[in-house]
C-alpha cells in the first residue's frame, strides 16, 4: 500500500492565544471526521486567516486536512501564527459539556499545556506534544473528478463494505462506478452520476479499503463532495459546507490498496 509521508521536529515553545466562536455541531463533525477516518492526534495550526487541522493515520495510509476559515467563525482572534499537536479525544467530551450551541473556545499556551476556556465558564487544561509531526501532502495532479451525491456515495460505500474489504472506483465519463465482489455470487457495481465536472472521468481506476472509504464519508454526510481519482495514486475526496459567512472545507487522501 502506498504510504503518505510524515516527519518529526521539535517545536520551540512560544506564547500564543487563539480564540474563536463556532457552531458546536460543526466542530463536533470535524472532530468525528478525524477520529473515524484519520487519527485523533492532529496538527493544529492557527494563523491570522483561520485554523488548519491536519493528521495522518498511524499506518500513513490516510491523510486528512480541514480548514476553518476566519469567515466560518465568530470573534476570531490569533495573536500570531502557531502550530501544536493536540489529541482531539481530550476535547470531544468538553464539547458535550458546553451549554452554548456556539462554542466559544480560547486556546492559550502555558509552557507544555493548552488552556481551553468556554464562554459559559468551563475550563480545561490539556498537554501538547513536545514532538510535532509535520504532515507532508503528496503533489499529485488530478485531471479527473466530479461532484457526487454525498448520500448516495455513503450508501454505496456501506454496501461495498458488506461485500468485501476492498472497493474499486472507476471513472466512466459522467459517472463514478463503485464495485465490490466477494465471489461470483455476491457482487455490486453501481453508477453514481456526477453533477459538476472537474475534468470528468476517463477510465481511471483505483482500489481502496472499503472500511476507509466508509469511515471518511460517514461523518460528512451534510457536506458536498468531489471525488478525484488517478491510476495508482491515492483517492482524494474534497468536501465543503457553508458555515456562517464562510465555509468549512478540506479533503482526505486514501492510499490505493495493492493486491
């Protein structure tokens, strides 16, 4: 299986503060995406333009990136650019305790800890990692792709997982063909039409883990999705959703399965 690359470096501690208000349900969706599809330990990068969250899976077969742009949040404030590693599982329970549906979170570095405060008086301290894992994104030119119906993609991914541990995606003009086969008696092959072309499809094929595909799509059923494929390259699914005056967007890359 093709691997995503990653490297490690020591982060020099510096004082920083980032504060933002965001719909609680949207933040929970982002957290669930990383938990289900990639990894709970993420690289959290705050800048003057917004927040970038990135992670690779432990086996380096999946890479996920989500952008929370400034317009998708309220009261955004960042004292400077800063990057730190954070275990989102430590925050998932915190979100459930917040009473305000628009979670106001403030991250303040205090030596090796992050202090997280909410508008309703909740405070939590979590440790940050001394070693930061840099996420390196493969430079791949995807000539083919298209926007698909997310609910239909989810249903087809679920059906494929019931059939086999791998699923094949084939680009066929204006359709994305999803197929899986266990034996001659149990197989599926379903066409999913694309509504917006990004080059269309030209016969490209890729085989990936059906579990990985389903875990990526499941938390994002309310997002629009564009599926990009290239022969012998990672599957790339771009997703986005309007939030407040901006949007939350991102993508996941899943390494091809080599039989």
